[in-house]
């Protein structure tokens, strides 16, 4: 059954603590008209259970060759060529199906499906197998690497998890894994998948989390956390003796600089941060200091509108791919 927007946001809110009002670091800046008037150059995907179709897609990652890996509510990981000429008809209009290359399912889905995908330094797909309390490692062709695993046990002890949200790997080879549930925190593991440390707890104070939904590393090694149900972004220095909060911005709302369930983000080539707001059905661009530069989108089914966008990712050609989850599709924007 497809949930409408009000039902789905309500269900999501039930697992989130009440958000605190966190003061924004900078006042909203000038809106970029280039962004405000953006329309996608390609829209593809439609609802369905057959190969190549999507059922409420929840996360995506882009490979070094710009293939797009998408996981949906059926536990399917499907790999698409998002830049194929076959995605357009002879008139140049977008076709409804993606260019499917291959696909597979995660081992178990009865308890729930993955909500996060990442990419390792040695070109393996990292899957946040949310409801099985672990991170899986796949070769690009879909072969499960059974020699590598993070987690796998439900609990509160170091190395155990509640619901895993996302995973990233830094240049040292360390993995950072987010989780929510009774214990919202970040756990760090070394390159051999051995536990290093953890920090955070469920709450709204700085350094605490309420569903740390997405993780992102910048070129300085700082860890950016989309603290979704606190409607903010927190940034940590993670290479020192102890993790240190160095920056934060965002508060709950619909205006520029405000956020409503930031579920996914990525950096543009110019260094600015692009955020997918699940609750506001839009994309918002921020400076690295937290100043709102532009927003675009809004609720709807037309091209350029969104229904609960869950994630976004930038490829090497500066194409921004937005996972328009409740519209069961992907929208592509060329930002070059």
C-alpha cells in the first residue's frame, strides 16, 4: 500500500524525538535565480515491482564509472546507467524507464530493508542493512563479500547496533556508521572492520542525534551528519583523540536556512552543500558556513517537484541525481 505524504511523515515522526530549536549560524543569503528556476534535464523511473521499476527508493550511490546504484523498499539494489541516450525518445523527451544494467536483493528483507548506500576506497558498495544491524560489502557486480562485515548483532554494546542508517569511509580507511533507535550515535571502525569508538546519544543538544540519517566526508576529513529529526546538520573533526563538534546549522521550519527532515546531502563541485529535505519536498543549497543560498522544488508530481526526496548524489559530470522517493523516480539536474 502506498502511503500518502501526511501518513508517511507522521510515521517517520513517531520514531523521532521532539526537535529542539537550534539557532542557525548565518542568516539566509541571496537566492540564486539559477537554482530557483532549475528544471531537470532528465526524469526517469516509475512505480512497480518488475525489473527496472522502483518502489519507494530509499538510497543511492554513484560508482567511479558514474553508474547509479539504487535500493528500494523491496530490498532490491538495481544498477542504472543514468546518462544513457536510451533514456530519451527520438524527440528528446525522457522515457519512463531507467537504463537497467543489473540488480540483486540483499540476503534478508523480512525485518526491513536498507536505507543507506556508500562506496568504499577500494570500490566496493557499502550497504547499510538497517534492520539487520550491519553493513554489507558488495563487489560492483553484486557479489557479496562474505569476508567483510561490520556489526550484525542487535544491542547497546560497542560494535552492536540498533537501526543502521548510513556508512562512509575516510582516507585512512576508517568507517563511520550512523544508527538510530534507542541509541542514536555514530560508531567508528578501522580498515579491518574492528570497533574504534563511538559517540553521541539520543537527544537534541549539540553532539546528540535524532536519526543521523546521512553521513558525508569532505576534503578536509570532516564528518558531516544530517541529523534528520533534529532538522539540522552537525560537522565533526574525527581524526583527533576525541571527535569534536566544529560546526552546526539549521532549525525546524520551511523558510530559507530552515530544514525539515534533511535525509540526504552531497557537495557540489563549487564546494557548496546540497540537501534533500524529505519533509519540505525540496533541495536547498548551503554555503560551507551554513548560509542558505537557494531552494528549489516543492511538493508535487511534475518535473522539478518532489514527494519526500530521500537522497541525492553528484556524479563526475556534475549531474545531480535526486531520489524522488514517493514519486518512485529519479530526477537529474546538470549543474555545470
